[in-house]
C-alpha cells in the first residue's frame, strides 16, 4: 500500500516501482511470496508478473482487464477533445481525492495492453 498520490495511467512505471519494493525486501533476506493489488493496483500486479518472474502468486482484486473501458464514465463525453485542447482534465470526486489526467497519462493507459501482458505471465505463477 502506498501513501503516494494517485496518478492516472503509468501502469508499467508502477510495476517497476513494485519491483523496486520487492528487491528491497529481497535485500533484507525476506521472501516475497505473493503480491495483492486492488483496482489499479490489481492491473499493476498482473503487469509485474508479466515482466518479472520473481513472485509466484499475484492476486488481482477488481482490476480492469480492458483499460479502455470506463474512461468516458470517469472523464465525461468528448474527453479526448477536451484533454487535447486543455492538456489535462481535473477529476473531482466527492468524498475521495481529486486527481489530474494529462494527455500523456491518458495515452499511457490507452496503450497498455493487459491481454498481451497476461499472456506473458509464467505458467508457474498463480
């Protein structure tokens, strides 16, 4: 669990950050046997497992498989035109933290191929 701020997109960057955390524990002679992720973190653990083969169990809780789904519901209609015009969209959610979606972060999410990544997960990984 992170105390950092939420960033839209950048799934692969977060998978690399997760790898740095597991390497830290390996350096302390600790064995990381499973990684659990929820929502965005659930997608991150799948990408982690597709890129690194050092954790044998990953758990995806309520993660999106199709990262193109749900964008219009979250950002509104004409989101692509708005973000290209302004460079960002600020998302405000009552009772939750606000965040900014930039064109770069949106394109990063749209370019993340969860299906292709999942096909790369080692068959020994559960």
